[in-house]
């Protein structure tokens, strides 16, 4: 199939390589740009552990002036991709919840139910769910530190616009609700061709803007991870 990957750099290249190994043709259109907040306020500490819901959180804290202070803390990551990013950022005690934000909240509650210290959540500026609130409901204290932001691109790359207009893209991979929103924003002048491909979505939440936008062929991964999304693409549209 001829596929379009919309996730931000640098993860888009890894996804493209995995798809090409499977025999697909791949175009890249990173519709979100991830900006690290270099002077992000973390708070006074100390903390019992770190929560991350994106590899971007791990990459951002690796560049922060207080990285060394946090490096010895255990990290609870939403999935294996974010866990791998945390290990690459110098954290040694890393556990993956292997699921979504709800699974991460439950893992935090089970691991730190007796902790008197708060957890620190390394978050993006815009968040799909209130992870801190969910963890707090279990009786834990959480400090949310915004360490990165995502910025929507204003338009598709020229070659992607041409390919969509010519019907030369069979499927589009969406990894977040915000990237799906950016896709629709970029397609506002020609929504028909952009909605025509099969839309492969990491989660039901990522698919919501496409449902509202009128896309007819939407597929949602069984689990909210890259492996499940790639497996979904192998199925007949």
C-alpha cells in the first residue's frame, strides 16, 4: 500500500522504516512539531517517581538543567516506546504500563500507594486526558511539569498535497488526536481527497476528529501502541 505517516520527527522515520520492511511505500508529513521547553518549571521536589505518557517527555527532560537530579528516580511510562525513550535519556529504573493513561494511573497507584512524596508528571502543554487527576483519585499527590509543546503545521508538504489530490495515498496513519486535527486543518481546502484513504488510528480518541470530519473508512488499533497499529495496517482495508 501507499501510506502516509503523520507523526512528528524523529519517531516518524522509525515507523516509516517498519512499514517499508513490510513492503509498503511510505510518505512522511510530520503535522506536529515538538518544541522542548528548556526552562520548564519542575517545582521544589523531592519526588517518589516520574510519570511520562510520551517519548517527548523523556527527550525534553534529558535536555533540562535538572536532569541529573531526576535521573535516579524510577520512571513509570505509558508504553514501551516511551519507556525506551526514558532509558535512552539516562533513566535506569523504568517500568512500562503497556497500555494507555488509565493503565499508567493504575500502575502508579499500585506501586506508590504508601508514598508520602508526590510523583512528577513530565507532560506536554496539551494533554488528551487528566492523568494527574486520575492518579490523585487514588490518593497520590502529583506535580505536573509542562516540559514540551506540540505545534501544528500550517499545510501539507507540496508532494503530499499532490499525492492526496491524485488519489495516490491508500492509507494514513494517525498517532494522536492532535495530529488528526492537524491533518484535517491542512486538508481544509480539499477535504474530499484527504478523507478518501483508509485512516489507521492509534486509539479511538485519535479517531474522533476524523469521525466528526466525515471520514468513512477508519480503523482503530486494538491496543494504543505502534506494534498494534502496524499490525492493523497489514489487514485488508
